[in-house]
């Protein structure tokens, strides 16, 4: 519960960094899902989620948010 109290007083840069890390974790999840889809046992059960696109979108957004947050966090 202490983390939520600190989150209320976080700067904009820290919040951007948290969102960036969240998007990168989502990109990692999409990468794992794509690998599972490529190694599926039944070739005819493809699925409907474009995991490569989800990975790319989340990785770009997460990297961009972290790139915006780092200079603000270094300044203090």
C-alpha cells in the first residue's frame, strides 16, 4: 500500500516511465504469445490476434515514453 501513496506524489517523468515499462511488459507478453503461436501443434489453429503488430506497437510506445521520461528523471 505504501507504493500507492508514493505514486500519488510521483512526478510526470516517473509516471511516464511507469507507463513505458508497462507497455514494454505488454510487448514482452505479445512476443511470447507470437512464439507460442508459431510453435503450435495444430497448424490449422492460427488464432486471430496479430501478435507481431501488437508487439511492435507496444514496443514503440513504451520505448518512446521511456525516452521522454529519462531526461526529466535525470534532472530531478
